[in-house]
C-alpha cells in the first residue's frame, strides 16, 4: 500500500460532510470531485481506497467508490 494521501483524505472528508446534508449525498460529493479535482487527485484517492487505505468518512468513502465505478474500464487487450 502507498503512503496515505492525508491532504486528499482531509479534503474529501470536508466535501463529504457538506454533501451529507444534501439530498444527493455521496453522489453529489462524487460529482464535485469529478468536476473540481484534477484527474491525478481522483486517481490517487481511488487507488488509496482500492488498496485498503482508511481515513475516509462513510460518505467520502461512498463518493470515492462512485468515482471508481465511473472510471473507464480497461479491456484485457489494452
């Protein structure tokens, strides 16, 4: 597992706290991350989560999972 991206975790949790009070919840947080985070930031946080990294609050974790689900899947031939 890579070193924890503390700054990204902190920022994702802050965003998720706001969206936890909104009707769109984790989906809204994921959309915010897609719209305002650089692709390398999104890749780092999804890789951290996929590797079992912790620190994300529940809504943030769900948002990151939604980012990962929305990522284009590579085929076995690419």
